[in-house]
C-alpha cells in the first residue's frame, strides 16, 4: 500500500512538473511570437517610410518634367525680357529679310533651266523651220536665257553684230532682274546686329540708372540690366547669321545663272553664224 501511494505521489510530481514545463515553454513562445510579430510590423513601417520618399521623389520628378517650359515659352520669355521695343525692331528685320530671301530663291529657281538642252533644240529648230520656229521655241521656254535668245532672233535680219549687241543689252537687263531686292537683304543683315547693339547700349544706360537710384551696386540690379542689354545683341546676331546664309545662297544661284547665260550665248552665236552662212550660199 505504501509502495502504491509512493508511486502515485511520484507520478503526480512528474505529471505536475511536465505540465509546468509545457506551460513555461508556451509562455516563452508567446513573447517570442509577439516579438517576431512586432519586429515584422516595425520592418513594414520602416519599409513604408523608405518607400514614401522614393514615391515623393518620383512624383516631384514627374511634376518637374511636366512643368518644364517648352522652346516657344522660353523664346517668348526671352523676347519679353529683352524689351519689346528693340526686340520688335530686330524681329521686323528678320521677317523682312526672310521674306525677300524666299522671294529671290523662288524666282531664281524658276529662272534656272537646262541651257545645253535649249541650245541643242534651238539648233534643230533653225535647221528645220528657220527663224520663226526658233522664236516659237524660245517663247515657250521659261528662263532668262530663252528671253535673251528671243531678243537676238528678233534682230537676225539686221545682221549678227546687231544680234550680239541686242543680246548683251538684254543680258544686262536680266542681270538686274536677277539681283533685284538683294540690296534690301544686305540692309537687313546690317540693321539686325546694329539694332541689337543699340538695344545693348540702352540697356546698359538703364542698368546704371537703376544702380544710381538704388545707391548701391547690387548684383541683382547689375545682372538684370546686363541680361536685358545682351538679349538684344543675341537676337540681332542671330538675325544677321540667318540672313547671311540665305544671301550667300542667292548670290551663288545668280552666279550660276549668269555663267550659263554667257556660255549658252557663245554657243548660240556660233549656231546663228553657221545658219547665216548656210542661207547665204
């Protein structure tokens, strides 16, 4: 009986001790679980805080990109900052010069023709139909070279000397027509920078007046006055450079047409000479 009671007592102690151990382990696991959960929540909060600035930076960058001024807006702002008075004068020079340049380029392009082909067709027309057919060919052909040939054919009955004189005189007239308006382009080229420099001088005077009124040489006053003064110079130089390129292109076209006129005139006189000898035999 004593042994049974002792065994039951020992079993009870063992059962109680095991239960306490299990409970203790469970109690230890609960704080660890809570600590892990707390750490996970803290980590998520830190990640959210780190992600928030990134999102703000991205949003700020997108906003800055969307609000970036266009070229038209920048040009408009610089135009206004430079002073509308002088900037308008420079702009008028640019527009007028471009209009004259475009008109000359179109006129010279239409005046360009295949002179070698014209001379060959003219020789065939003279041999087949005589002077009248050659005149008709020149009337139906555009360009100054055909007009000069037509004037020479009209004086054929007066002799080759009169033909040559007539062609030389009319060639001078056509040369004047080709060069018409180019002097106004050179005027715009000269006026653009000069107006810009004049605006620069006026801007410097205004800057010094602002300094005198303020009673102190402030970098802000000096910088703003210099900016206004130099903007007119920049626009004036841009006007001169653009018009100078167009003017040189026009001069090159005129020179090319004049060279074709001289070369084709020599060939035309040779053809007329041969035709005159042929009909006089």
